[in-house]
C-alpha cells in the first residue's frame, strides 16, 4: 500500500493533468471561435460588396476597384477590415503550426 505522501503526490499530479487538459480545451475552443468569427466576417464583407454600388450617386459599376475609388472612406474601412481578418487568421495558423512542431519534437 502507498503511503499518504505518495497518494497526495499522485492526486496533485492528476490535478495538474486535469487542469492542463481543461486549459487546452478552452484555448482550442477560443481559437475555433475566433477563426469561425473571422470567416463569417469575411463572408459578410464579400456578400456586402455588390451592394456598395447602391450607395453611390452614379450608375452601378460592377468592378470592385472603381467602387472603392468612388467611396474612398468606405474603401479604406473595407481594406482595413480584410487586412485585419487576414492577419488574425495567419497569426492563429502560425501559432498552431508552431505548437504542432513542438509536440512532434517532444515525441
């Protein structure tokens, strides 16, 4: 039979493992939610692009470049939003790859 000290060490070890797994699940859930949110935001922006012509004074032109030129402030906002979404997605992807490589090195 194990001594009380050995039992306490085993309990603490299992507690640490449980807390690490819980933190990992929460982090993965947060990363998934952020990626899904960025994807949904990107789809919403792409779906909204054709409607931008309705806000202009001239006849609708279906080229996106000319649409951005007609409404410069909206174009800057749109480009900034797309750049932010792309930056978040690339950052999360790089972090995921780095962690995967670290886990492979440990094995």
